[in-house]
C-alpha cells in the first residue's frame, strides 16, 4: 500500500502539489489525470523519491519512505517514461533484461523471467537474438511492455508512456498492460491526460487540478458522479451521456407490465387486451414467474375462448433488472423486438421496456437541453408576418 499524507511540493512560490492525501492499494491500477501542469508527474515522482516533498509523508507498506534506503527504494519501483525506445544496439534479450542485469540477477533467473514474459505476450523466444529494427513495430511495442515488467517490481510508475503513439497501437498496448497488470498483480501508478486511457485502464482515477486532488473514484463513480464542472469538462459531455447507458440499468426506465395468469382463459386475455389496448401481454404463473406471452395473432387463430392462456402462449425474451440501458438498446434495436420484459434474478416479472421508453431515454440523455445554435433553426412561424408577406406579394402581383 502506498499512502500520501498531506503532501505538498512547492517550486518557488507555487504549489506544484497541494496537500495531497491518497491511498493506493496493492494490485491497484491508479491513473492520475488532469490538465498539463496540474501536478501529476510531480506527485508520481515523489513515490520513488525522485522529488522530495516540502511537507507531508509518503508511506509504503506503512513505512515512511524517507527512512528507506534510497537505492533499495528505487529498485523496488519500476519507472517508465516512454514505452518503446528499445536500445537499437542491444538485442531483444538484452533489452528485456536491462534492469534485472543492473540489479545483478543471476543469468538463470533472468532467462526464466524473460522466457515467461515472452510467452505472456505470444512472442517466440527465437526473437531473443534479434535486434529491435528486425521486428515489426507492434512486436517492438510488446517487448517494450514486458521490459517494464521484467525486473518484477511490485510497483510500477508510468508517466504518459503511450503519449506519442497512434490511437490503434495505443489501444492495444493499453489492453496488454492492463491484462498483464491483473495477471501479475502489479500496483501501477499511471499518469495520463487522456480520459479514455484513464477510463480504460484504471481501477481508481485521481483527478488533479492546480496541485490539488479534486476527485478520487472508480471510472464508474467518476462518470456517474463527477465532483464539479472541472471534472465534467474533463470527461466531456459525450462520455457522460454514454455512461448513463452503460451504467444505468433498465430498472430506471421500465414500466409496469400488463400480465395475465397462465390459468386464465383466452377470453379473459382477449378482454384484457381490449381494455388496456395492449396487444402483446405477458403470462405469469401463480408465483409471478414469467412463463410466456400472448399476442393478437395467437388470439385470432381458431382457439377456443374457454381454454387456458397457457395452451396458446409463446416463448418470451427477457432481460434482468440489472441489464444496462445500452444492452437493452441492442435487444430492442438490433434484435428488433418491439419491447422486452424485465425479470428479477429469480425470474419474477418486474416490468417491461418498450422501444418508446428507450427512445425517450436516449432523447433525454442527448437532446434534453439542446438549444438551437442559431435562431433560424427554430421552427417558428410568425403567422402575422407570414400572412402579411403573402398579402403583400399578392398586392404587388396585382399592381404589376
Ligand atoms: P503535470 O505532470 O500534471 O503536467 P507537473 O507535475 O510536471 O505537472 O508540474 C506541476 C507544476 O509544477 C507545474 O506548474 C510545473 O511548471 C511545476 N514544476 C514541475 N517541476 C518543476 C521544477 N523542477 N522546477 C520548477 N517548477 C516545476
Ligand atoms: Mg507530467
């Protein structure tokens, strides 16, 4: 565990980091995010004592890092500035084992670790003797990632390591680093100014502004409850809207279903349909478990009115209350259901979500506070003006 306790770092008169307190758990992926100059790099570099705070304490596993041997501390912590930048004159094996060699690991352990990591990223050991320039760009990137992990440090600091990469490479490396971090249970502190990167990778996001920690939370917490307008701006409106669909469940938009017990008769179902003007009703058993549905077509077939509903009901598709609105959109849209029923974990009927409900929630999220950019966009007919103009045109025509 890494603990920042009231850490302040001043340069000249300005506070690069201002009274920062934070807990980073073992195995956690923490992203520091904020605009340029907000104190991200400074905060990170205090963890391995590359920068000394003016005030406060940093503890690693309960020990004040000032009391630890500086060399040992640095060995315990990996530090990555730029992911690629493999040494061109060293072969792949030498590149991967660069730090372990500095740490004076024995040859066998280095070999084992390098082989293990190559397997983790699906590269053959035959590449060991080759030089970076002989490898494809993608392979070089993967080597760069495992080099960061090769010294087997529990804590790894990464300062905008993917900053210079194109979006596709960046995306695949983010995934790779995240996967390896989880598999190898590393604690990673990662600085970025890219919100997508933070949302993709972090267990915990630390939003910084002017040296202050503005908000700490999981991606979900940050997206669903941004602390203030600064955080909102950093996330951006599109992501905030998308988040609603990802994290909000259909529970919030479902409506009361029209349902009938399976032991009722077809005649009763027909009456219910005509009374409610709903032509597609759900069938439940005595325990309110969803068992089927019936619609107009079922009724119009030559079925006997006194027979039980259960004799003509059809299969029904359903989702649970915990289904995200995004997934519900998929079912209703792409699988072209007009509506979809909602059940709890045990299968009890809870509600129904119609296409209309979904359209409404999409509208609310994206268009609710839409204001036309130009007044002309507003469809507004000034009847007096219009009729006046028509009259004028007609008169003009007469005169001519
Ligand atoms: P970030 O990584 O969020 O872009 P930094 O932590 O690098 O921000 O910088 C935070 C603030 O501290 C900035 O205003 C920066 O100019 C200042 N700063 C950082 N390092 C130094 C330094 N060595 N000397 C003077 N000012 C510094
Ligand atoms: Mg920085």
